[in-house]
C-alpha cells in the first residue's frame, strides 16, 4: 500500500526557527510566561498546570506554539480527556470550527508495548529505538489508519494534520460538548441497528481499509447522532500483521460481549469472524 507510507503533506509547514526560540520556555515558568496568552485559553485553570506538565514537554509546547502561529489552530480551549497515553483537547481551527487535538505523551513504558503493534506491520519497515521517535511513529500510525478508514467511507474522525506527537482530527460532538462513549450510554436506542452498524464497521475496516482495529470496545466508540463513530485507532494493524487475526477475534469478542449485556440475541461470532476474513 504505497499511499500509506507517504509522508504527510504538512511536512514543510514548520520552518520558522525564530519562532522556536520564542516558545523555548521553561516548564516551571509556564504559569508566568505566555505560551500564547492571546490565543490559548484553557478553561479549567486549576487543571492547567498539571495537564500541561503531564503532557507538554518542551518540544510539544514549542510545536503547539507553531501550530497556533501558522494558523493550523486558532485556540485550544480545554481538555476532553486525560488518558495514560494521550490527552485530547478541544481546539478551534482558523475558521472557528471545533477540532480535536490528541497529544501523545513521550513515555518509556508506553513506547515498549507499542512495538508489538508496529513490528510486523508491512507499512513500518524500521522500528526506531529512540522513545520520542516511536511515539511520533505511533501518532503517525493513528493518522494513517484514520486516513485509510476515512477514505473508504468509514465513520471515524477525519484526520486533519499530524506533526510529531500531535494529531489534529475532526471533532465529534455538538458545540463544546464532546460525544459520549458508548460505554456511558445507559440505554442506547435500537441496539440491534447499532450492533449491525458496528459489525459492518469491523467487516469494512478489514475488507476495504485492510485494517484490524485491535482495541475495539464500547470505550472506543463514540455515540453521536445515535450513530457509532469509532476512535482510538492508533494500534490498528494491517491485515498482514502476524497477529491481525488474534486482534480481530478480540475485537469481535468485545463487541459481542457488550451487545450480549444489552440483551440482544446474538448471531454466532465464529461465523461472523469467517465472514470478515473471507475476502
Ligand atoms: N475526535 C474526537 N472528538 C471528540 N472526542 C474525542 C475525539 N477523539 C477522542 N475523543 C475523546 O477523548 C477520549 C480519549 O481518546 P482516545 O481513546 O483516542 O485516547 P486514549 O489515549 O486511548 O485515551 P483512553 O486511555 O482514555 O482511551 C475518548 O474516549 C473521547 O472521549
Ligand atoms: Mg481510548
């Protein structure tokens, strides 16, 4: 899949070295200094320092400054989620449209298990040793996976830009309220239809995007407009990956488990598995 190993088109957007100096600030002084005080408005001030310190190492900090200056982002207004591997922020683009910004943490522990999903994927021939580089590769993997899925019409957030550990993508939600996870929906409407839509996603992802999600469950499905939008696709592997079938079985199990608990009469998961891999 040649088009999946292409460099992202945003490659040349960052050439202002003079800007780098402007944002070369010390994390401890973050509160006092202006990261870009005119443009960044972090709503929850109490969380601000902790959140920024947990994820914004100096380079990420600098990169966000550049994204704000070059117009990729107009403002970052608040945090949607603080996770183990990444934080997700609500931001606005230059047309004042909401976007989601996922910032991956540069962390030794996470970079270790990430290797399992990178080694064996034909798209990634070399696995870097450097922690930051693994994380950057991981972030670009999510971008590429989103691209592949979006290109074949699947309901995932449209990827907008990837640079190092920062991924900008379509925001799923209404105004400043992000869409809830399926896990947090008490009684989803028409569960049978929802189940079919998710099964179709799994099948189309495999057959058309040639990917296996690898972490599919009610935790990584947003419920928007009574439709499922699948997120968190960084670990998704090419179907040629040696563990693709194992991950597929796990995804199918998770989905069948969830819908079983919703009281749905389930078809045979094995037949569904064979239906998916029967290209
Ligand atoms: N495009 C988006 N639009 C709106 N909300 C989003 C978007 N992407 C992610 N989120 C929110 O951020 C949360 C974390 O995102 P994601 O699952 O991709 O990251 P993660 O690193 O796996 O975090 P976690 O460990 O919490 O699952 C999601 O559960 C969802 O609530
Ligand atoms: Mg997740």
